[in-house]
């Protein structure tokens, strides 16, 4: 397809925010532009001054946002997948001998694939904990733990069901039992308050391009005990250049090479935007949008909703007699409503809820309006009615 | 998956032609009438009647053999009734190649 200028495009409703939020706040776009207008500045890497040291200010903003003490324990990566790879492979390498790890059926492939790859290489044995009532409980985790369990990785918020796991009691139990706990917070960060000073996680992973309103290519993790993860990337840090080994100091221990300055600038501006609005206000609005949308959806015959009380602004459903990809295509092309269809990179959840066929996912952000929710529900109603009528007429012809 | 921008909008006549070769599904009560075409082992097509953009997915197993199938549909549609017979002949030849690849005896490929 040829490029269509912005002012010539058909207006659309964007409901794929659980993948990447859109639009971005104007402050974010302006910060990225400002970052690129100036030479980059980071201590140790340049003699220049006067520009913003984005990695440092963004790290401090993240520490404040997550109520964590040590800004240097926040590491920037390309995205949550990159962070999970670094943590999982680094933990396995550091442990040095085979052990048992636990993941859950709610997890994304960003967790499942790195763990499966370690399992295939014989470095770990892996158990998948099932979910009940859309959540993974501490009891289910306890049941899966063996004497040789060293690692638990689980999603904080399901990208399909919109359910949020109660990670605090799980983190406390695992800490007591000396089991490292990695939480994938890609779906919860920026939607609900997260207080890392109160939850003893081993590591907490976030992404920048979803509800933190950063641009794609941003993410990272917080780590409480950096020495539990082996250093798997080496290179320039702007410090200790005489030594040929990677510095142990944070954040250079895990950050190497030129940082993604414009991306980190966008993350910094996204955090400022959230703080200006107020996370509580954002959470309230998103929950109201979600509740209203679910209410409208429930009134449409032939709709199966997989969690009708999600905590996150994520609603997954199927329409009777129409494949989810077809429904998504129709919504996009005939109604200009952008959703996400298929397995959402979470195959085990779908295996449980829809037999692995996939579904349609609608996900909201601060920038969606109640009118957009209603227009989307109206469009889904038309699609459902049309699919139903077609099936009835086919049956009548037989 | 490939998206094609056609020279002219798709018509119901084209859908009637497609019915000769696979399963056509039409949802008429939408803002735009939606259709899908499914041909096992070959391709699936999605689009809207009156629209000139279609989405075509080729079946993975035989992608190299069916890569031109959508173009064949367009080409033979222009030939009317005669085109149907010609295209069925072409299909048989593609199916024979599929069978050879699968090591199957001649007959229906299902």
C-alpha cells in the first residue's frame, strides 16, 4: 500500500493499546524531538553539557513511580521481551547447574520461549501452573514447587484476560523460600499503582511503549539483587574503560553500548504525563471505559466474553459463527476500528479459554472516549447480527 | 499474507465466479458487504464487495505452487464461462504437483 498522508487518512478508533498505546501524549513527541535536536549527554560518554541526561532522569522517575529506593537498579532494555531474556538466561547461567523453574499458563511467549529454550537445552525442568478464575494463586504456585525449584516467572497482568495476579503474597513466600521471582509487569505498569518497596520481587519487568506512553524500543527491569543475574552482555559503558571485564556497578553491569536516548526521553516524558494526570485518575477512567464496554457487549447475543470483570482495560471475546480474524478484519476495514485478534502471543491461555482458536481483544487507554466504546459495541453488534443471519439463512436453505 | 489493490472494485459477479472454485461466505448486513473465499490447500481471500483492496493468504505448505492462483482467478474471470473450464484444468495440474510432493497416488487431494 502507498503511504497515505495523515490528513487524508480515514479517522479510526484505536483499541489495541495492550500491544502499543496510541496516540502518544504531545509531551512525549515534543521530548523526543527535543532529545534529537540536541547532542546526547550522559556522564562519562561526552564532555558536552547543557543537554538533559535522559538515562539518569528517567531512572530517577522510574524509581519514584515504582516507589523503589535505588534508581540505579532500573535497567533500560529494548522492551519487556528483551528484559525477560536478559533476566532468565542470566539467572540460569549464574545458577550454573540444572534446576526446576515455574511459569504459568497466563504467561506471554516473552516468558515461555526463553524458558522453553533453556528446558530444551537441558538446563532447567519446567512446570506450568494453571490459572483458576482468571488468576494464578499462591496455593497453585506452592503446589508446583519442588526442592530443586530456584525460579518462578509469572505475568502480573494477563494480556488476554485483563486479570491481575496478587504478587505480594507470592513474592513474600518465594523470598522466604529462597526462590528467585521475576514478575512480567508489561501489562500492569501505567495502569495500576505498583509499590516495589512493599513487594519483595527478585526482578520486575516493564515496557515503555504500552501504558507508560513511551515509543517502541523502550522497556526495562528493576532488580533487587543484581548479583543473582550473570552478566551476558559486555561492551562500552563510558566507565572503567581500562579493564576488559564488564563493570559490576549498576547500571553498567547490565547496560552496555549507546543507550536509546530518544526512546528513554519518551519514557521520561510519558512518566511525567502520567504523574501530571495522576495514575489514580487514569485507572478510574480506564476501568469505567472497560465496565461500560463489557456492559454493552453483554447485551449482544452470540458474544462470549472470557473475563467480564477485568482489572485491566482489556476485554477479550469471540462472536458466534465468525472467526476472530475475520471479525477483526471487518471491524478494521468496514468500521475503522483497530483491535487485535488471534493468540496475542499467549498460546496457553487460549488453549484453556477457546481451544487455541484465538479471540478478538479490545484494549483501552487514557485517550479513548466513552463514544468510541459505544461505537465499537454498535459495530460488534452489526457483525454479530450479520454472522447470525447468514448462518440462519444457510440452515434454511438446507 | 498479501494485500492487493485492484484496478476496479470487486463485484458480486466475481463472487459468483469464485463459488465455482471454493467456499464463498457473504455477510451482507454490514456497513460494507463482507466476503471471504476459502479454498483448501490453495488460498483464502477476504474483502468487501465494492472495494478494490483484498487480503490474500496463501496456504503455507504449497506456497510456491499457489503463489499465482489469485492472479489466475482474476485472469480467467475476464474470460467468462470458458475461463472456468480453463482454470479447473490449471488447478488439476497444481494438485498433481502437490500430490507428487506429498508422495500420494493420483486422485482427489483432500
